C-alpha cells in the first residue's frame, strides 16, 4: 500500500509540475481583472453584440483591398501571390492584430496610456501611433471628399467626363466613341476633331500625339485643376474644399457620440461594399472580355515565388491591410467587454480580409478585361492602381455600360463607405488619445470631437489646393511607412520580451479561459521570434526598395523628399 501511495504521489507531482510549466503560478494569482465596470462607464463601450466586429472589419477592409491588392496580385505572379500573402498573414499580420486586440481589451485603455502601464519608458509608442493616425486622417478624408464629388456628379446626364468636347479637354484628349463617329462619316479623328482624309494626311502627326482618355483629363484638369508642381500652390480649389467640408461633417456626425454612434453606422458601411462588389461581379461576368481579364489576374507564375519582391510586397500589403501599430486596433478593442473573444474576432477579420481582397480582384479584372476588349488593347495597358484605378479607369469604363449613371453612383458610394469605416477609426484613435490623456474632458467629448474635426479640416486644406495631389502623394508615401514598422517592432519586443509573452498569455487566459499547451507555445514562439524577424525583413525590404516619391512623370524636388523623410524620423 505504501509503495502504491508513493507511486501515486510521484505521478501527482509530475502532473502538477507539467501544469505549472504549461500554466505558471502567476496565471492563477489574479482574482480580478484590471478593467472595472467604472472604467467602462467613464470611457463608454460597444452597445451592440456585433458593433466591435463590424467596426474592426470596416477598419481592416478598406480602399487598399479594392484598388491595390488586385494590382499587386497581377504584377506578382497572379494566383501565386496568394501563397506569400497567406504566409505573411499567419506570421506577421494576425499575430500583431491578436496582440493589440488582447492588450487593449485586457487593460481597457487606448494607445496614449496603455504602453506606459507596461513600461514607463515606452509611453512614446502610443503617442507615435496617435500622431500617425492624425496625419493619415488629414489626407485620408480627402479621398472621401473625392468620392463625394464623383458620386454627386454621377447623377448628371451625360456623365461629365464623357467625350472631349469640353473646356477642360486638351488636344491630347482622345475619345474612342468620337473616333468611331468620325470613321462612320469617312473622316479621321485627331485632336478631338474630325478631319477629312486629306487633312489628316497633311497633319501626319496623329501617331506621335500622346493620347489621354477623357476621364483622366477631367480628373486632372477640371476636378483637381492640377498645377505644374508641388511648389506652385495655385490657391485653394473651392469645389474640393466644399467636398472636404461635407466629408468632415459626415465623419463628425457619425462620431458625435463616440463608439455608441459609430458602432451603429458600421452595420451599413461595413456590409454595403459587399453588396456592390457582388453586383459588379455578376454584371462583369456578362461582359465580353471579362474572362480574359480574370485569367490575366489568376494566371499563376510560380517562378516568382523564388524572388524577394513577391514576398516583400505580400508582407507590406498584409501589414498595411490589417493596420497594426496605427493605434486603431488598440482603440477599438479598448471599448470591449473584458471577456470578449478577441481571438475569434481577429481570425474572422483576417480571413475576411483575404477573401475580400481576392474577390475584389475578380471584380476589378472582369471589368478591366471588358474595357480592354472595347478599346481593342491588352489588359496590361489598361490596369492601374490607387487613384488612377478609381477615378480614371473606372469612370472611363462605366461610360460603356448600360445605365452608366447607376453603376457610377453605386461604385463611388461603395468607395465612400469603404473610406468612412477607416476614417472613423483613425479619428476615434486621436479622440481617444486626447480623452485618455486628459480624463476630465470625457464629459465634454462632443467638444473634443468638434475640435478634432475643425483642426482636421483646416489641416487638410493643403490637399485641396491646386498642388494638393502632389502633397497627397508625398504624405501617402511617408506619413505611415518606416515609422509604423519601427513602432510595430518596438511594440512586439515590449510585449513579448519586456512584459513577457508567457505573462501576456496568462492575461489572455483570464479573459478567455484556459488554453491548450499547443496554443500557448505557438503564440509565445510567434511573438518572441518569428513576428519580430518578419517585421525586420519588411523594414529592410522597404529600405532596399526605397525610391523618391513621384506622381506620374513628375519628379519631386529634393526638398519635398527631405520633408517626407523628416516626418518619418520625427514620428
């Protein structure tokens, strides 16, 4: 009996030792979580069951999923690009997202004060995030202003960018519709006019004249009234300034009550883009040339997997798609219930981000294939990314569809909702930073939101001057580039090494219950070693691939690049 008892005691001690290795004693030493109901009462919280999840989805799925991912996929081996994209999601994007959501939910604090609780010397990380969110907020709302204008003029008949018979059209403007009309009358089309065959022969310069579609000339000459360079300000574009004011009023009204009001708006803004994308996809499949466009998008080039470019582009895209280290994830999660399953939310949003990006590629390349078919040219000569895709290629396309005004309104309304979701979180990050730093202002949150909106509008006026597009490209290049990566690396080291990944796992288990040994070991390994190494790779890749900012053929002066680099260094 004694030997049996001794054997049982030894076995129990071994079990207890294994339990302690898997779950350190300090995991069981907490009796209460650090976020009380009083904290929620003071800061506010999400009121609906899906408010946080949809806000997170809207923040993570933005304009880049529609106008950047398809181009990256096309230029990096088509379907082969999905492999590095998913790998980078697992080892970099998702770990940072899960870390930030868990950290903010546990503490119930925004970026301004949460890092000070971890280590007093790291307080600057939070303010760096808020500064980045504030700078991006200034120019991001300009995109919303553009969509407001384009959506408004989409109700006109005909669409204002159709044809070259306008004051804003230059001799380089070329309309295929007008050319077809000239050919039908046995004439030649040149400089937006019809000429007889003899006149065209005398001119003999048609092929040497660069062609620009009407939508491009409308965007640059009429809408932006673009100056010759960044140093030529040219005054404020009043049309754009009014649209920017409308955009800021929309954002202010949606955030007037904080997450209580924005949490309701996102039920529409986060889901409506999927409705429009589905409608565009169904319509796109019925268009001639759509199949060729989709095949051009999906055709895998497996050899590109051996290049650093495809892995670097995938890492950069997934990092900026989920937007860790901007302060937005911390801000949204800080309003969560303590026992919310943020791990589930992170997985769902990450998966939705991939699927949305991939699906958007089908939509974009289906309609681009149709446009290439109509223009009798190759897909590669039509594809573009960023503002060029949204405000030049697509407007040119809708003119060739039946019911062009309907499709134009739907498309730009979709861009509006995609932009608003991200803008809500960027502005809420700034507002939360102010309120967490100065808690006495919480009773006057409406005043704080008003002040941030006014400052945001005034600060954004530089982007609605006639040189505004040059400033927009400059800020887009430098405002959230290396500085975000450096903050992410510092944040990862702070949580996993200084605070301790093991201790952090214990905090997560307080919120979501005990987890398996595999779960613990996996996330400790990821946070301590793999994610920091991946972030260093992304940073080095950005440094190696660095090139001065450009806009089309315009080369920025050296002082402009110096301003952008100094902004990065300052942050």
